[in-house]
């Protein structure tokens, strides 16, 4: 009962009003523990391959996300070295419906407008299989670090992380994206079980404030979608004002957008325009039934709202973005890179001495797509950060370690997950290591974790300081 006292009475009253006969089941579900999902990084391995090596009990699949499983929190998958090797992302199951619904295709230009900490970005990156361009934007500078870390861990070469306001992205890119995701900041009612603090911030005034901000963000997001392109709006709240209310207002103002019905998920509800204080027009109300509501009393999930929109009109502006020129390496940089590549990579590496690389400041980058216009935008990376030039040497990045496969490098040290060596490596300690001097890829059961540099039998630890962990 103590658990239930956390929930604001007004929130419960509203849910009783909305859910009617279903309310007792919903109320009961609030006192159950939250559901934990594990989504496999299909850039590295398939869900089936992960199931074969999983150190955790995988309780069941998640019907709306073929690459994911329900896991028991007691198994503590966040603490396992496979997590640091980017084999999976831990995500509440209903959040996994979002990227699946936007369904980006390989080679497209995709924008995740509100991306940190990167749950949906990593999912979109997996679905795109490293092809096309994915821009992951986060407006709040203090939330950038987590996003960058998750993107690097994922090993996706085609993600650019920006730190901009939606307004500036609109004036910079115009309506050029095939798919845009707005995973909007919201009152977070679907996070109440997971985050014990969340209910204490809740109020009806907060819902009103969120809805006012969401419609502004959705209008901006729409201006980034190309004609024929898709826009997915999602929240992790049940409040209809922030869901059907925002979409209804948007559709009234934007007749050139239509709602695309999302594929039904067994147990999910359609949109509920009838829960709004002021019902929309009959045609908008009918369309809203094609949205998706996931509830914790109906599914193994915390709660999400999703709605897919398509832009139907012809282009309104002749906005042709100019690509960022890729700055060539100096002759010293080219020599340092070639020496590094010759010493480190094996013949099967996807990177080699003649890969199309470019520099940005001191950093070396690889981009599998033509760079979009970036000058004048606050951004953190330009594709895969390969490494940095420091005086007369080249140092590989952690992002490169997580992009590579062990067979792509000449020198590997591989240890069992539970070994003392892995624990020491993740604490930032040096390791004894026989072999020739040079860069070594440290792996856990065949999955790269980071770099070490061997000098006279000692592996100097190059695991990034800010990633250090005690398992
Ligand atoms: N998509 C993320 C994921 O799956 O990991 C979660 C995103 S969270 C629901 C909403 C994000 O919107 C937050 O990172 C927040 O910083 C950002 N945000 C807040 N106000 C914003 C604004 N005015 N414009 C753009 N983004 C905003």
C-alpha cells in the first residue's frame, strides 16, 4: 500500500475516469515491479545469436520488437561487460515500439529530434544497419555525454550527434529528412513504476505545460520532413492532452499531413480522442484510432503513446543543403595513419590505409555517407571517430574499438566475462601481456571492449577514464 501512496490522487482519479471498467487492473499494475527489456544490438549480432550466449535468463520475446527480450532485473544485465561492449541496450519494452514504428530503411536520412540518452537512436541505428544518415539531436548540453557514450558503444558509423534547438535545425536543414522522430518531453506517467521520484513532479499544470511545449515542437518537427516523408510522435505518458490533443491540434493546422494507422499490437489500444476535454472533428477522431497506446495492465510494458504522420504535399521550398567538404589529411597525418593501419588492421578490416577518411580539428573520421551541411551547427562528431592526431603520433578512439570486430585487427587479448583481467581492465589498470609492442584490442569473450597499448610485456590501459566501471 505504501507504494500506492506515491501516486497523486488526482492522477488516479483521471485514470479511473479514462479507463472505466479497466481501471482496477491498471491500478493493480501500478504496484507491480516494472518490466525490464533488453534489446540486442543487431549491428553486432542477431537476437538468436545473443540468446545462445546470453548470461541472463531471457524470459520471453517482445512481440512488437523482434530483437528484444524481457529480462529479470535481478540478473543485473547493466553490470555485465557485454553491456559495455555494446551488445545490447536496456530499455523499457514499450519504448521499443517507437523505432519499429518509424521503420527507417537503409540509406535514408533520419532525424531523432530529442535523442538523449539514446534509446531510440541506438534502435534506429540498428534498423538502418549502418547505411544512410542518422542525426541524433539533444538540446540539453548536460544530456549530451550520455547520448555520445551510448552511440559510441553501439558502434554505429553513420550517426551524427548535434546539440541544437529544433528552430535552428529547421533553418539549417529545411524539409529534407525522410523520417523524423519526435520523442517528446512529457509528464512521464508511464515512468511512474520505474522512477520513484516521477510522481512527485506530476500535476495537471505540468500536463498543460507539456502539451503547450509539445505542439510547438511538433510544428517544428513537421518542417524538417520532406514531402512524402514520415513523422513519428511519441510520449511516455497516458495524458490525452499530451497525446491525442496535440495530434488533433496539429492535424487541424496541417491539412497536408495525414495520420498513418500503425500496425495493431495485440493488447494495445488505439488512440482515444474520446478522452479529450474537447473532442476533435469526426474525421480527426476517426483517424486518431490509428494511433497506438501501450498500457502496463494490458502488456508487459510501462506505457507509451505513438502516432505516425505522413506529409502529403509537394515541396514548399527549394532548400538544397550543401554538403560539408571533407578536409583532407596533411602529409604527416596520412603517414601516421598509414603506419597505424599497417600495424593494427588485418587484411579483412573494413578500414585500411586507403579508406576515405577526413579530419576535423585533431580528429580523424570515417563516414559511410556524404556529410550533410554541418558548418554553423553545434555538433559532437562527424560519423565514426577513428582516432586523434597528437603531435607525432596517432591514437585510436574508443569509438573505433567498439566499431571493430576482433578479426579486423592483428593483436587481440580475449578474456572470459568473469575473469580478473576484465575486472582489472574496466578499473583502468594495466595488464601483463606477452607479445610484440603495439595496439591491442581487448575483448570479452570475442567482443571488443577497448584498446590497450603493449610496451615491453605490459598492456597500458586505454579504456576511457570517464567510462571506468567497477563490476
Ligand atoms: N528519445 C530519448 C530516448 O529514447 O532515449 C528520450 C527523450 S526524452 C523523452 C525527451 C528529450 O527532449 C530530453 O532529452 C530533453 O532534453 C529533450 N527536450 C526538452 N526540451 C526540449 C526542447 N524544447 N526541444 C527539443 N528537445 C527538448
